[in-house]
């Protein structure tokens, strides 16, 4: 079964840091680009960023609001995806999903994790 | 960034109704559009990709159409399991954007 499981969410103060993890199973993780998408409470979906696969040099991209504060990385040997979040702001409060980019040339997401809640508050 | 505008934001319908949701892009995105269904407390689920391709396992009552800047998601006969929020997503550029969502409620 294809599965993504996030962990690492929690309560953090403004200016703090948090590292989210996403454990993948049931598919060849190393083949896929992987993204993070977030959803603030009661709001819509917001793309956070992407990491490509080894064939595309593990390049990353980020939405403007997190660039310079968030870093996406991956470990293909352990089928793991990470999101390092620094200098957190209250507006970063959201459920964070890891999502698999479907193979075949597009950037749609054919598998999502269950999400992990990050709350930034003093 | 490419802006995606969905309409309506809320839709009230009955079981068996034909339902259409529209998504408009601020610039042409070709056919690089996906549709997702999300239920409360759950992750989104891919329904349609590349504007009109049905994801494996998704019921055939769901269909997508359009290209360029205007797209539609149609549910041919609404079922009880379809009451949810639907999002479009463009992937014409590396910087992905989602529509604001359409909540389909029971009439």
C-alpha cells in the first residue's frame, strides 16, 4: 500500500524552529518529486515547496512567503522527506501535508499524507 | 503567480443532481490543471489531472474539461459520499497555486 506518514508537528513560539518528517512506503520513493502543502485552520490549500529527485539534482523550490526560512530535504536511503522550518511566524500555523508528485510529466499530487498540525503561538 | 478563481464558493445540491464547478486561471495554463476532493479532517484526494484525465479508482461520475483559462469539474449524479470541498490546482508553472475551494453542501 502506498503510504505517506507525517510527524513532528506541535506548538512552537514565534521565532522558533521545527522539523517535520514524512515517511514513505509502498512505492519507489527515490523516483518521485515530493512536495509540502499546508492548510491554515478553516482555509484553503497553499503550496509550500518541492524537492526533485536525484536525476534532477535534488533541486528545490519554495513559495515566496517561506523562502529563506524553510528548507526541504530528503533521504532516499530511508524513504524520508523533511521540512525544516525556522523563524516561524504565527501565519505559519497550519496542517502540513507531504504529497507525492505523480510520475508522468505533471505536478499534480496522487498521494498525500494525513497531515501534521503546526501551531505557532506564544 | 498564477491566480486560480473557483466558483461558486458554496453550492447546495441534492443527491442525484448534476453539479458543475468552475475554475478560472489568471493566465493560460494549457491543460495543466488538477481537481481534488477534501473531506473534513482528511487529506485531499486527486480526482482529475491534466484537466480531463480521471485518476485511477475515481468513479466515472466525475469528469473534467477545459483548457487555457477556463475549466470545469462535473459530477453527473451527486452521491452522498460526494459532499465535500473541491479544489482546483494549476501546475503550468513551478509555483503551484490552488483555487479557493468550492464546498458542496446538502440541500
